[in-house]
């Protein structure tokens, strides 16, 4: 055990404060990922489509660099580049009263909300799982799920660049049975994908419509790799109930019609995080209820 682990275990307030600040910083970066990654995927898709129409000998068109680091963050209304003092998590938004310093355009409150949520959940996971391998892995999973939940809610996309590494990371984490034995993790990954894949094709053959996206298969496969096949019934039940309740609530509130699609990824992500924190307890409730 390292000196840092001993220090954090002996002083939970210090550990919690460290995790909260770390979560704020990571939450600020997650805002960048949430905003830019879908745009990067769309730009890559459009570039590939444009190249199809080019002759083989023609040079490919040059694209301006756009990734998670370049260009610097700027106001979308006036182009004002955001300086370091304007980019302090939560505090800068409060100091600027939610507006651009140059043009006064509004800055979405979702930015500080994501930062605070990331900070709170990071602290929660870390304090519950401790300064251990499971705690470190759980915090990383939490960060990935936050990004996936918000991206899918915005764009109906679950990027492969997050879901696939998350799947392999789940198997790697369970090499030493951090959450479940590796055999359960492997079966969980396979079963997670095949369950939703089967539902997708059954629904499509029955109705002629696609009921969900392939990203949902990959996300459930990743959660199966993290928590094993025995956790899949809990995750599917929680996400299905939450999706049905919230979807019906939105229809009743006239925010969407019955025919409009509802992203399933956010509910899978929330169910996966609940399984991380209380999976054993939730499983006992489910199976005892069925019994």
C-alpha cells in the first residue's frame, strides 16, 4: 500500500476534497468531449463521403484541424477565445454570470452542471470504493458513462471511441476479478451484445423499423464486461423501466410525440452506474422479488 493510499484512508475528508477537485477538472474536459466528439465524427463522415466522389489520382481535400485539443475553446457567437481565468470550472461561469465576457451571449448552465455532477459522482464513487484498484476503475467508468449519457441524449450517438475501449477496459480490470471473475466478464460482454442485438432484429422483422442503435449493443456489452452476465438482468430492467417512465412523462408533458425516438443509451448508462454502486443489493431485490 502506497503512502497516498494510507493518507487517504486515514483522512476521508482530505480524500473527498481531492476527488471533488479532480472531478471538477475532469468535468470541464468532459464538456469538451461532449461538445466536440460528435462534431468530429460528423466531420470524418462527411470527409469520407466527399472522398468517394474524387478520382483516385485526385488529392484529398485538406481539413482544418479540429480535435479535443485544437482549436482553443471560443464563444460560438463572437469567436472570443476563452482564457484560462474564464475556464475555471463552475467559478468562471458564476463570475461571468453565465455570459460571454465580450459579447454578453448566454453560456449554457449545462457546463457547470456537468462539472458539478462529475465532481459529486467522482467523490461518491471514490469514498465508497476507497483508494483501491476498484475505486480507480469505478471513477474511470463513471467519467466515461457521464460523457456517453450526455452525448446520446444530445445526438443519439454512442461513439465507438468510448464504448469499445470501455469494453476492453472492463475485461482488463477483471483480469484479477476486481468486480467479477474474468469468465463472467467475458460471458457478460458476449451476452450483453447478443441480447440487444436479438431484440433489435426481432423488432425489425416484426415491425420493419429499427428500435435501437448498434451503440446500445456495444454499451451493454461493455457493462457486461465490467459487471458480468449476472448483472445484465438488473441493468436491462432498470434502464427499461426508467426509459418507459421518462418517455411516457415526456409525451404527457407534450415535449415529444409518440413517434419520436427516445435514446436508450442514457438509461443504460445510469443503470450501469447504479450497478457499480449497488449492484449486489439491487440484484438481491430483483431476484428475491421474482422468487
